[in-house]
């Protein structure tokens, strides 16, 4: 029986279960008082915990899970998969990647493996909203004015203190002396 589809790859077994959870962390602001004040720390991505049994004769399913879980993209990051599963759909999860661990344990009586793994939501709705809010709140960068930049760089090369002025005048005098001796 197929329990979920990652991109076009079907993952199946029997005795399967998919559970979804996400956390809503808060920080206690009460200090040593009896206040119930807390600070919300955002919504975290959904995690799908998948467990199923795979018969020994269907070992290719276990190999497929291993290959999917260890696959990386061109940048060396875990591959993100489109997911098709009713529990994931109920929580609005559209894309996932493998996280935490993948395990397969031999079962005693049934010539099968008990397999479990965790998928984490990629680009969750709260994450997308947060990104949009950050982009909206960022001030637009003004293009650099080349004239201002060149004026600043020429000002930085000008002597500003008495010591720099002394060194600059000595440098000019020595340069003039060097050109005068060349003419002789």
C-alpha cells in the first residue's frame, strides 16, 4: 500500500502511520514572579513522522528510502521533495526534506523491517509570511552616486592633520628636488 509520494517516487509498506506535529515555542517572561507572561517565538515547521513495515522480499523499497534520504542537490543541501499524502495535505505541507534519522529494525515474527523516518516542512507558510514581512520592511537601497563616491575617495587622500600636511609638503619638496637634479 502506498502511503506517500515524494516527487514521483512512491513509498509504501503495510502497517503504516504518518503523524504530523509542529511546535509553538514561548519564553517565560515572569522571572521569579508568579506572572504567566510569555513571549511567542514564532511557529516552527511541521514535522511528519513516518513509520511503516517493509517485507524482506520488498527490500527495494528500503533502498529507495535510503537513496531519497541521502540525496543532495548541486549545492550540497538535502533534496526538497513535493509530497503527496493526506496527513501532509491536511496540515498544508507541500514540500519536505529528510531530517533527523532514518531507521530500520528487523521484526521478530514477520520477516520484515520496521522502518521510521522524519520529514520536515520546507518553506512553511509562516516562514513565507515572515520573509515577505522582512522584504516589505527593508528600506530600498539607493544607488550609489559616483560623484559622491569619487569626492569622498579624493578627500580621503588629502592630508587632514598637521603631521600629514608636513609629510605631504616634504614629499612634494623631495619630488621637486628629484626632478630638478634630473635636469642638471
